[in-house]
C-alpha cells in the first residue's frame, strides 16, 4: 500500500519548481466524508490516566452524512530511519526500540495521538493496525484527506471531546511508542496484517454495520474490517 512519504529532496524539487513557475496556481485537495462512517470505540485496557468520561463507549453508525472540506497538510516532519536499520529489524518491537522520533508535525501529532488514546494498552501490532486505519482513511475519498481531518471528524473517535484531544503524558513510554508506531506506519516500514483496514471496533461490542463489512482480523481487543 502506498504511504505519504516526504523527503528533503522532494521539498527541494518543489522549491525549485516554485521559482521557475512562479505564476502557477497551487491546487487544493478536498475529500467528502461518507455516510457509512462509524464511531470507533476506545480499547478496554488503558495504561495511563486521561481526562475521559468513565461511561462505556458505544459503536453506532452516523445518522447523516458529515460533509467536510479539509485541506491536506503535507510535509509531515519525522526523523527518517536509515533503510538498513528497518530492513535488519527482526521484530516490530526491535524496530520501535531503534527509533527516536523528534518534533512531530501537526499531522503526525494527530496520528500518534490516535494510537496513544485508542491502542496504547494493545500490543505493538495492534497499535500499528490502528495507525493504518487512520492512514487508510486519509487516502480514501470517503473520509477527510489528512490525518487530523480523520481523527477529528465528528463522532468517529470517542476520545475526542468537543473537538479536542485530551492531555497526553508526553514523558511516558506509551507516548514514545505511539510516536514510533506513527512514524513506522506513515513511512511504511513494517507491514500490518490488516494493511487495508478502514474500520475497527472493540470486541466487547457488536455494531450492526460490521455485518456489511469484510472482517480482516482480530488483534487483542480490536476487530478490523474493510
């Protein structure tokens, strides 16, 4: 599956092109949300305390189409991993341990935040699967065309309250792992067993929409679909 990757070379090429073709007009990419969107439940097991309500989450279909036009923000800032390190990693855990992500762009912050709040109590493969859902949605015209657009879309992720993400314990190991997983998923450094998933829910609920979707796999407490 393709992943949005950005490099210094690409930025330099864009800069050169902008000098040569100074009269060219920039394009804008927009995406429309689908009426088949769903509320995605948070995992049952959470390691770190957050400012979330304690009532159980319910996965339900949206009653109406949520229309939004969100401009995709590119040039995510992450520290690139040398190709030989990614190729030589014998496990996802080893790959995560080799990464030292630096300052994140807003888009990568949204992606890592989704991993942190939705799956930080899951095994790393489960965290990677959640990151892939966000990425896959951003690449599908049925959803907003950016990571933040996907995460903050109305009634999709239960940890988002009033359009805001709760406080993140940035000094925690869970946040370090979430940032690493976000980078791995964004750069396509490790293949996920649910590579094409665009839906998931917790195993302790059984939403009606799941009957119409193709089930891909269950990873710990989450079930993934496309």
